[in-house]
C-alpha cells in the first residue's frame, strides 16, 4: 500500500499492524468507531534515529513538516487537585499551555507533565505519544488546524513508526474538544 502522504517504504492499514503498536494504541484501533473507518488509519515504519523533525522530513518528505502533529501531555492544577489532558497541535506550532489549555481545563495552573507521568499514565514511549489510545477520561484538546487536514502524521505509541490519520478522526476521539488557537506560532 502507498502512504497517503510522505514517502515511506512500508505502509500498512493500522488494523493489520497491531503488533507494531503499544497495547493502548492497538486496543483503540481494534475497537475503533466513528465516521472514519479504522482501515484509513495507516501505520508507517520509520527509523527512530530519524525522529528529529528536520531529519525526519529530509528522509520521508518535506511536505510532512506542514502535515505533522505533536501530542503532548499536560497537567492542570486547581485547589490541590491535578488532572491530565492531551493536546494535539501542528508540529510547526506550540501548545498555548498558559492560555487556551489552562482556560479549557478550568485550571489555576497548567504545565507539561513530566516524562515519567506522561509515559506511565499513557503506556506509550516518550517521543511517540499519540492521541489514539489515551485514557477515556482524559480531555483530548485538538487544534482546529489539525482537524482541517486530509491526513496528519502523529506518533504510534512508540518511537519507531508513525500513524497517518485523517484529520477529521481527531475530532471523534474519546474526550476530544476541538479548539481554535490551541497551537500558536
């Protein structure tokens, strides 16, 4: 199969690549529902040593720079209570943690979660965290620019491999909230 974006040697419908995904991501693909069929989510094999954005786009296609998204875990705090959420923004932007995220979570303070918290709570590898397969009770804040793209490159739960996901599928994830301006230049 050819990948819908980028230049990858190996592209496989995600339901046929469950062994390449972490358990939470594989379970989410296995139980996928929504207007986008699971078979339209594509797993592409990538080299972990090429994970840096500049190196990655050099090897797999320059057009991926504008079609890649990052998924980061944030912690919101209010009155001694802490909650976790995920934020999905284009890789050419950064998450507006102290503005859009803090307001959306109703938090007094918001910050990026520690690596140990992010990996421990998601069951995914650092540098490969994806919004697919996150805990169902987490808010998944998605920048509207991500939803507007035909396909978006995101992590697969591991440092090796990525997922190519139709943008509109992000709006249908459990806990998804689409926000204008979540990603800022």
